[in-house]
C-alpha cells in the first residue's frame, strides 16, 4: 500500500481551498471511506481465489486448516478486538480533548498490534518447522476431516498454505503500516497537535485500523475453522 | 463526529459483545452442523463486522451522508466479483 | 444501424452548418424518444444474443459418435493422436463429412486451437481437457493456428488440416506407421502400470470395475454425483483421492508426474473403449475399417 | 504577434511563480495537469514508436526485421505503455485535473497533495517501466496470462508488474480525489443536474478506478509472489486454475476500457453542444448512461473468455449482460446525433475531432456487438478483428476525444489560440490514417490472422501493407498537433476568456485562469449548456 491515511489529513488550520471546517472534515472522511472501499476490493481479489479453491478442494482445505493452531488464532482475534477498543477510546479522547487518555490508548494499540504480530510470527515459525511453507520443501500429510482413511492431497494443501500466507501476509503488512501510523500519531499527540477541533488524522487512522480488524474477523473462521467438528 | 457524543459505556458494551462472539465462533466450529458450519461462522463474522462498522467506525451517526452508500457499494461490487466468478466455477461440471 | 447514424450525422452536419444570423433551435430532450432508442436497440441486441448463443451451444456440444482425436499442445507444436493409432505433428488428416471431436490439453502454457476455415477456436489448457468439434464439408488443406499467445515461437505454432475424401483417408490411415490402435496402446500401459490388478473386469477388485463406466453418472464417497467424462478419468488417474467412488477405499497411488500427456490420452481412450459392445479395445478400429 | 488584444498579462497560474521547484512541488491542479500532459505525451510517443516498429515488422510475412522475442517484447511494451501510462490516465489526469475543479467552481481538488502524489506515483511507475524496457523488457503481452507469466517466461515480469501496480495506485488516488471533489467542493448553486456532463463522466470513471484497480493490483501481487516465493495460486501442477487469473484480471481490465472511453465521451458532450450552439439533447439520459456504463461494465468481464474454457452457462450469462452495457453507449450516440439536429454547426478543429469520435466509436461499438455474440466471437476472438475493434474504441474513440478536448480547452490552458487551419488538417490526416491502419485489420481478423503473430502466411500480406502504410500517415497526424501546439504557446494569438463563446464555468474565468481559478467563488444560477442565453458571437475566431 503506497499511501497511508495520514496523507488524507491536512494541516490543523483550515486549508485554503475549503469553504469551512465542516466541508474539510466531510471531505477527509469521505476520502478515507473511499480508500477503504479500494481496500475491500484489494482483499476481495484474494478472497475470490480462496473461495474458488475452497469450493473445489474442500476436504483437502479442511485437512490443512486442521494443522493451524486454533488457540493462537482465537487469541489473536481477541487481541485485535481489544486493540479496536483502545482505538475507539483514543478517538473519543481526542474528541473530548483528553490528551493523556489519547496517548495511553494510542500506545496500548501499538502494544496490542505488536502482540498480534508476535503471535503471528510464532505461527509462521511453526509452519517453517513443519514444512508447511509452499515451495520445494513443502511436505504435508493428513487426512480429510470425516474420512479417516482418505489422505488429503498434498498439492491442494499446498494451495491452502499459499492462500494462508498470501492472506495473512497481506493482513500483517497492513498491521505493520497501521502500527507505523499510530507511532507517528503518538508523537504528534505528545506534541499536542490534536484538539477537539482538529483530530481528523486520529479518526482516519482509527477507521483504517478497524478495517484491518474486520478483515481478520473474516480470516479467522475462513482459515482456522474449516470443518473442525 | 456525531453530534451526540457516544458514551464510553457503549464502546465497552460493544467490545464485550465482540469478545463473546469470538468465543461463540470457536465453540460453534466444533459442533457438527453439517454444511451449516460455514454459514454460522460467516454469519457471526458478519454480525461482528457490522457492530464494528456501525459503532466503532461511527457510521451509525455519521455526519457525512455518503458514508453508508459508499460502504454498501463496496460490498456490492465485492459480491459481484465473488458471485459472477463462482457462476463459472459452479457450473463447469454440468456439461 | 451504423449507416443510419453516419448518414444522420452527415446530413445534420451539412444541413445545420453555421449560417450568420441564424439561431440554433433549443430542444430540451424527449423521454419517449429516449425510450424508443433504448428499447429498439435492446430488442435487436436480444435477437443477436439468442442467435449467437444458439450457434455457440451447438459448437460446444459435440455430437455422439464423432471420431476422436487427442491433441497435446506444447511450446511450440501440436501433437495429435488418432483413435486408430496414427500420430501426427502440426498436421491433422480428417475425412470429409465426418464429425471429429478434439480432446485437447497442454503440457505447458495456454494455447488455442484455431482453424479459421471451420470457424472453430478453443483454448487448450494445462491440467485439464477442453474439447471442440467440427465436420469438414469440403476436401482441401486449411490453416491451423495457435491463437493464444504462448511465447517466442507463437507465430510458428501453425500447421495444416487436410480434409480428404473417405477413400483417400482410409488409404492414408493404412499407409501410416501406426503400431496399433490408441486404445490398445492404452491397454498396454494399463497393464504395465499394474492398474489391472485392482481394476478387474471379471470379479469385483479393490478398485471400481471400469467396463461400461465411461459416460455414466458415478456416486462419490461424499454423496456427490459426477459424470465419468474425459476430465473425470484424467483426474482420477492423476489425483485419485479427489473424487473417490462410493464404496471404495482411497488406496490408489497418485500418478501425477508419472504418466505423460500422451500416455494419459491412451489410458483415457482405453477406458472409453471398454464401453464398446465386445468389451475389448480395438473394436472401434475394425468397425471403422469395415465401413 | 503580441498585438494588444487583451491588456498586459494578468497574474495567472502559469506566471505566478517560476522555477523548477514551483512546478515539482506544486499542489495546483492546473499545474499538475500540465505535468501530466508532458509526461503522458512522452509515454504516448514511446508507445507509438513501438507500434511503428510492430507495423514495420508486419510489412512482410517473414519475421525479418526483428527477432521473434524482440517482437513479442515490442507488442507487450506497446500494450503496457499505452494502456497503463497513456489511455487510462490521459483524459482524467490531464483534462480532468485541469477542468474538474474549475467546472464545478472549486478552488482546487479536495486533496491537492494527494493529487501531486498521484503524479509522482505515475512517474515512479513510468520510471520502472522504462527501466524494465531498457534492461530486457517483458514478453507476456500486457495481459500477463498465467501460467506463461508465472512459470515459463524469463523476462522481467515482477518489475513490469510493479510498474503497473504503482501506476494503478496513481489512478486510484486520482479517482478518489475526483469523487470527493465532485461531492464536496461544488460551488453554491452548482447542483448535480447543473454540472457539465464531463463531470458526470469523470465521476463514473472515478467509480471504476476505485472499485476495479485494486483487484488487478492484488492479482499482480499474486503473480509476483508466485514467481518469487513459489506460492501456488494459479499453478496447474498443484491443481490451480489458470482461468482464475483471467477472471481476476478482466474484472478490472474490462471496466478499464470504460475508464478510457467515458472521459472522452464527456469531452464530446462539451464540444458538440458548443459548436452546435445547443443544449444537450436529453441531459438526464446522457448523465445516467455514464453511471449505467460504470456499473454494468463490471458485469461483463468474462466475454473475454468465451473460448478460454469457462462453463457454457456462464458464457451465456456474460454474453447477455454484455448486450446490456451496449444500450447506454447507444443512448449516448443517439443523443449526440439529436443534439446536432437543428443546431448551428461550425466546423472547428474540436468539432472535426468530435465527428471523428462519433464515426470511429460507433464503428468500434458495433464490432463489439459481434464480439459479444457468442457464435461470432469464437471465430474472431484473438484475431486481428479484436485488435481492430479495440483500436477503434481506444485510439479512434479515446484519442479523438482527447485531441478534440485539448484543442477545445487549449486557449484556456495556455492562453493562446492554436492555428486553426493546421488543426483541421491534422484532424483530417489522423482520421484518414486511422482508418487506413485499422480497417484492413478487421478483414485480416475475419480471414483468420491471429493476433500477436510475428510472421504470417503470405496471403495476408496485402492488407498488412495497407495497414502499415496507414500507420505512417497516422504517425504524421500525431506529430503535427504536438508541433503546432508547442509553436502556439509562444507565437499563437492570445486567447480571450471565452473564445468559443461557450457555456460553462471554465469560460467565465480568465485564460489562463488565476491560481485559485476564480477571483470570487462563483454562484451558479444557470443550467448546463445554456446556449439559449449566450449571445451569438460576431465571428468565431478562426486562426
């Protein structure tokens, strides 16, 4: 992603080409939402690939999905939901001019984001150990859920892991960008850049973060919970 | 940017609901519902996403009128992409 | 329609060209007119659509009893195998007036089998079969092109389709150096790979009995029904676990990477030949020779 | 030359500041439009040069001018440069950037800095593609079909993909900027139904840019990771479907055709009304047909794949839907024709281009109907028929609209008039050269000559020679405007504020406009194309 939502924001003063603050705010908000729509379509292409192959190779996908650690996945979901709460609290604090609360919540968000990435790194490491990373060294053994004597096709499992890495990798990249954004915002908030009159960057970065959260809300059941029963 | 300031209590309430839903998803995944498992998991995910969009992303009280149409059209075109692609994949074997 | 528009534009351009002291007459628009020129084209479009769709449907549905030719495309040549066992490269000989169905696959990238004179074109994909059919009506020699860009020698991946009178065709068939029908080649491979130990036709083996299988609906282990067509047989050889027949265990080894596309074509043809009344490969060849 | 037609030069966006920095760091939409004009023209001539080499190679049936691999790279780079670096940005980024804020009475786009960022992204993408060309190029065709692109070619796919990816984000940000601007920055009184139809066209274009471009971006990413990290998403050896790439690719690349043509249609509205001295016939229908094209355009992508191996049923659905999208295009053509009815038509250069547009676009559109007809498509797809078809739309349609627009607004952009006689001459040369180049290709395609052929059977030679001859004429036709427009910047007659006596806000400010477009925010109390109330000029100034 070449650009960050911060670029949507403007200097604290009313920029010359807007008639009033309200117009400026509405424009920034609309711009951010349009950017999120492009993000929906961006992930959408990958979801489309996922959907097609899951439809074709449901059993093999189920087998591959079973090797993912559901506890780590669920923990990460919870971590992200908590970070969404801290983000929304940060926005509220900015809105109401509570600088200390704003900074605390921004820092908490960064910490939670890093926790998520840490857990993700543990999961990736496990894939390397088990040779579940697509490529020449890929190796997979497992059976199709519900059919104990039907071995899963290793090629199709490799496709699952390809999609797993593509989807979670892209998501993690968004997380990293988000953490970078919040780091900048924390510094600026420390310097007292944001006031109840002007906090558009906090709000837009928040929208971005929630979007990344929503992507994970879908990724979790789609990747971890195929045919678990 | 809603004119009525949303309360902190609401945010915490939404957060608790989201956490409960996460637990629910995991629990439901281990219950055998046949083909309904996927549907249940996706319904819960969608419910969670709607909560986040409406309350955390302030869409419910958005000042900017275009926000809702923009989101809806985003999802509409995503469904078009998925739906029309699947129209090919689901009918290939019929021949 | 286009000539109507061009004429109108030219007439308007000439008639209403700028004249001094002349004012343009303002017209706001006309909803009835808009509806007329939306609905009429739409109706015309629907007619064209239906007409095109009918032709397409016809083109995509091969008739029964067509002679079959297996086509394997690779960078940058066409390899063709007749049921009778003849092999050709970049050339295809067919008799006039006979339906011919091509069962095509690619060893590498996407190609496209294009014979302009027959109005047929079909992409040839790696990893699966696509089919196309035609019936040549006039003896002659026609261009065969690759129509999907496939690399350096894309424009060199061309050949000829020779349409012959039936008698000449028979002469050509018997003149070629074929070592036996494609099905019999397939049978040899079938035995060589040890398929026959499980897929037995006399008693129930560990694998499904293949006699009479081709073209039938098959119930799978997970309850789905599929038609045993060329693509199904192909997949079941390469990746047997993908669609296991109900009542059987998934014990067949994977043959992906072990059989070539040419061998695969022979195997598919052999499985098909098991449908023939006599139950043995090679009967079709004799039948066609009798004619 | 500088006869005192107007008072000594007023302060405007061109003379307010000088120096390289004032251009490279500008956030003025008009200056950014000029930056785009320069860079896009540069890429147009690069793409055109490749086209000329392709035509020269095809002069003879044997592949004798360049090596087969070189030829494959030539048409790939021609396609990539023309599609991603010329056709998609040309009208929105040059004319759109210049005109959208002025036409709706705004001081600038909503996000001026993002606008500048878009240009820099475009330049980065452009630099990447140039570097890619100079260090070996790509030979997959601009379509990057898998598995050829992922597993077989040894050329610089990743770099070319990255170039397209970055350029894609340039157009996403342009689209985003336009949508917000049109929604939020309109001057008082500028209601939706008072906007020029060019604005509607830009709005529809932006919608496609925002919704479609990310999908092709992620598809390129998937191809790149498949090459780099051996993730197997399109790999047939793992059970992947090569057609999935085509689905994702055409989901963007078909609507991309409308990104190209819609803005030119917008330009045509402005030109035809002005030089017929008339209101547009059926404003609402023309406006809505733009939106209709944008939405329906997303429903038809698999008509590029009728022989690719998609299911019979989905082919039927996509064919039927393809006809729906033809209806709004037809509505537009009928309305333009009706607009001329009982008008007062003057044959200025922009109007000649508009005529050219109407003729060539109609021709391209109608052949599109043949291609959408399943039965016919099987025969002519992937042949020169398709090549001719999309060049009629893209070169005949888009470029005619663009050149018409450039001439029409040149007085506003540069403050000078272009030489009218030369303008008419070049319009004529381009029209003749274009038809000579591309009409023979329809016949070639129908005869069965496949596209992307380096050598071809001898029976196709006569038509190929005609086509090559036409392309040289066309080349001259394109060089002419560049020369005389440059000339006019210095020696052209100074333009008045409204040389065409046209309606629209852009003609109510000075030529060239001041930095913030209007000295005072205008209040709009008139309808679009209000030619009824514009007094006929004594004489339309003809150079």
